[in-house]
């Protein structure tokens, strides 16, 4: 079995920009692209334009091939980044305009318009690429890399172009974050307050198109959409504030580009683009599991705490209604309607005792003053919500118990006060 130590030493050298000039260039270029993708992708995801980003990525192919042909007319000997990026940007913006034009037609839905642009533009690009390769095969070397990405071939000029454009995109995203946020969260409200929603949408998708085009040399037009979607999708698991999401998404994009490029450089047989996307996918999975508010572990923990609190409330309510000590062997009978086992009941009573809600003596289990106060509150909430559903929600009395059981444990003091005020004419006080 090969020793893993040399691999990790090489990976660390690449990660810390100590392995050579070319590797450092690729890492810095993909990291800057990751920051731009994280910022712009956040607005695309919040605006529910993830499929639009995919369409833009595919719609750039005809422009990339067209830019290549245009560069040949001016004496280029092979693919050069600036003409290809310019052609791809024009093609992507044309795709946006076509989608917006089709959406205005009452019989064409947005998803159908996006799918139409994606398939037609990409199909046309593939046909055009095949024709160009057959006619000028000696000059198309490296053109295929713009489909799947080949970051290792980027030159210093390419990295500077990517870094400059990425910086410009990030600056524009930050400057326009307020109108972008307004349109993303509530486009109708933004329009009612005077924001030009169509122009803001066009600018937002234009920045997405720019990132798609700039990301083609690094990750390819097939995977650049993942670089736009995965970081913001992961960032949304960590926060609900737009400013925080933007920062976290940019950080995830930068780490994905940095670590993915370093890993690809350490393992030369692995293509850079797919590795970057896989690293971003790993970060998303980790966020999905460990995010403090929306992660699976946090939600599972909250669910267990909520279920325990509801069970404790049910137990206190039953003990309050019983009005007197209950022997241990009678608890199963008292809680029979809940279907709890003797083991569950024992654990439940121990928790209630640790919170000073119940006390145990030779006479059995009984409520403490604190437990009696809590039990009375729960019963009161139960009665209020029951009467409200019967009086105002037109729920039959025989069907109200289940609905009450789901709500009585989460009634706030303000809502209880409102219920009391509203039910006072019904004789409930």
C-alpha cells in the first residue's frame, strides 16, 4: 500500500502556493472565480433563476465558436481567451433576451422558454463546433477544453483577465445588492415601490452570463452552472440574512476553487473543473448535515427537544386533571391515551422531576407548585383553542382534539391574550 504522506505533503505545498508558478496561477484564478460565482449565484438562486443559469452556460457555446472564428479573421493562430469570452458573452446575453421575449408571450411558460433556449443554443453550438473542427482542424486545438474546462492550460494573462472580471462582478454585486435583494425576495413589491424590475432582472442575469463565460476556461460550460448554484445553496443553510449569505457563499466558492484546483494539481490525472465542483458538493453535504440552524443534525435535535417538551406538557396536563398523587404503577393507566410504554413514562417522570415539575414520595408522584402552574396553563390554552376552533373555525367538537393537540403547546402569551379577548363575548374568560 503506497504511503499517503507524500501525497499530503504535495497537496499542502500546492495549497499554500509553494509548488510552482503555474499551479499558483490556476489556484488564484479559480479562487477569484469562486468568489464571483458565490456572490452572483446567490442572487440567481434567490431569484429562482438556477435553471436560467444552466441555460446561459449552454447558450454561450455558439458565441465561443463564433468568437474563435472572428479571431481567425484577425490573424489568430488558435483559441484566445478574450475573443472567446466576448463571443460567449454576446451569445449568453442573446439567450437572456430570447427567454425574456418568450416569457412575455401568454402561451409560453418560463421553464419552457428556458428549456427551449438551452437546447436550441447548445445544439447549434455543437453543430457549429463540429463544422469548424472539420474545416480548420489544425487551428482548433484546445477549443474542446472550453466545453469541459482545462484550468491547467491557463496562462498568466488568462488568470489576470479572470481575476479582473471576477473582481468587477463582485463589486457590482455588492453595489447593487439592495435592488437585487428587493427583486429576489418580492418582485411585485419592488415594482410597486418604483424599482425597474425588468432592467434589474436583465442586469442580474447579465452578471450571471459574465460569470458563466469567465468560468468556462476553468470548469467548462457544462459545469459552470454548478459553480454558480452549489455555493449559495450551501450558504442558505447557514443563515437567512442576505449579507451573511453573500459572504458565506463567496467563501464557499473561494474554498471550492482553491482546494479543488490544488487537489487536481496534486493528482494530475484528475480534471480541474469536475474536482472543483466535487469539492463544492462536499462542502454542501457538510453544510446540509452540520449547519447550526437548518442542518439535518440541528433540525433533528430541535425536533427531539420539541417532542420532549410536548410529551412533558401532556404529562403535566394529565397530572393536573387527576388532582392528586399517582402511584407509579398507575401512571401507565393515566397516560394510556398517549400510548407510552412504561420505560418512556419512567424517563419522562425523571425529566419532570429534574425540572422541579413533579415530586416523588411514598404516596406516589405529585405536582409541585411550579408543575401545577404549568399544568393549569396548558389546560387553559387547550380550552381557549378548543373554543376558538368551535366558535370561529367551524370545526366540529368531535373533531377538534387533534387540532388542539398540535397547537396548544406553541401558543405565545400575546396570542393567548388575543384569544381571551376574542372569546370573552362567548363567556370564556
